[in-house]
C-alpha cells in the first residue's frame, strides 16, 4: 500500500498576515505550524497524541488566539477524553479549557479579537479554565446553522472568510456534499466541494474537500483532485497537495509560477513546551 502523505488543513487569519496549519499523520499524531504569510516563514507549535478536529477550529482575526477541539480518548482524565481549548497560536497549551467527554460539538469560532462562540449547543462544556481578556458570546451569533459537528463550525467559517454557499447535494445515501465558491482574478472561480462521505477514499476522513478551477466565460474547468486544502490569499492562490504547501500567481491560463512553501511530510513527533507554559 502506498504511503499516505501528511494531511494538512490551513486557517488564514482574516486581518493579519498569519495562518496556522494543522498537520496530521500518523493518524494519532497531530501538530500545529504557524505561518508568517508575509515572509513565508514557518514555526512548529506543539504536537498532540490524539485527534484535532480541524473543521471545528478557528483563528482570531489578528491571528493571536487559536480555538480547537481535540480528543485523546482518556475518558477518566480531567478533560474527559475530549475538550475545547483556546491557546496562543501556534501553540496548543490552553489559556481557556472546557471538558467535553464526547465526540459531539466542540470547538468554536472567534467573533472578534476578544470574543468567541463555543460550539456547545447540545452537549454543554464543563469549564476548567476561563481565557483571560476574552469573553464568550452568550447568544448564537450567526444566521446559518449546520448542526453541532464539523459543518456547524466549518461552513460558517468558510462563508465568513469570503466563500459563497452554492448548493447542497447527494451522490448516494452515504455521500453528501456542499459546494462553495470564491472569485479569483482573470475570471476564474475556485470551487471547494466539501464532502461528507461514509465511503471516503483511503487517507481521507468522513469529511474532506476536493477542488477545481472554473472559467465560465471560456467554458473551462480544471480539476485538482490532489488539492486537500485551497484558498485565495489576497493575490496568491495557495493550496496543499500531497502534504506540501504551494502558492502561485493566477493568469488567464490558470496557476503560474508555482512556488513550494513548506513540506509537512518529513515532520515527526517532538515534545515542545509553549513559551507561556509557566505563566
């Protein structure tokens, strides 16, 4: 069997030249990597032996804080085996902490640099630590609602960050999808097809995305089946393909002058302490 590349999901801070990559692989090892998008410098945050649900995570607009939902299955622990936390990016050391104890709900979204919404509509979180200087929204702050699992956070984050909801569909009873689009230069459109599939490909989870570029005036479609994540970052198209982050200019022909930014594949688990761990 061919080796599965590192699985990588990226979140871009909407008001700062910063992003965070969530790198998974093997299946029970995950780490965070900070991305200085101005200089294209990368900083490894911390590793976790467990699962970090990337579609229930978010960055504050200024890129300072990171909210995430994680699970390690240690059900008798203080955090009951799964938890939501707020940390200082790119680290995972909690500044805010809520025990969950299930795989339902968890994570959340930042509604400003100093406020956040917790995805705890059905199964409430048990507060372990309140993040200093941040406040929780006491009411549901969005118009849309997509349930308590990954789409309930991810689809709202996509639309907040400029993606347009196009339609929802099914290819068979075990395979659903939702299509989002974002306008690109030169008449192109980037399509993101967010899948919910029980018959997912090897190396993918139940939730995964596929991408293609569409030029409707020229009746042209270019499929990119290996793009695990993709977005438009101001004047660059950026994407992850087989565990490697790339960026490219966009011309009338599509992607052009492709640059490799970071290869996540060689990374291995290492114990890293957050610089604020003792504070």
